[in-house]
C-alpha cells in the first residue's frame, strides 16, 4: 500500500476515487444517486401510512384473541 505521507490521511480526490470504485463494483450508476425514485416527502408519508396500517392490523388481530 502506498504511504500517505505525514498526515496519514487520504486526500479528497483519493476518497472520491475509492467511492467511485466501490460504486462501480456494486453496479451502481452514479447518475441515479442524484435522482432517487421518490421524493423524500412522498417516501416519508408512504412509510407513515404503511406503518400505521401494519400497527392497525396487529391491534385488530390481537383484539380478536
């Protein structure tokens, strides 16, 4: 492994290169990272609704026993 010099730390360019290589190994397209499939607000409300439905289902199911 290469020596890191006196600071024993990676430069920002080195970190970016490592990140790009790891994404490449995992088959991730970097262009899609900036454009997720859902808007964060929509994702939040979908999670809240699904979580509420699951809790409601277990509450009703537990009440039937």
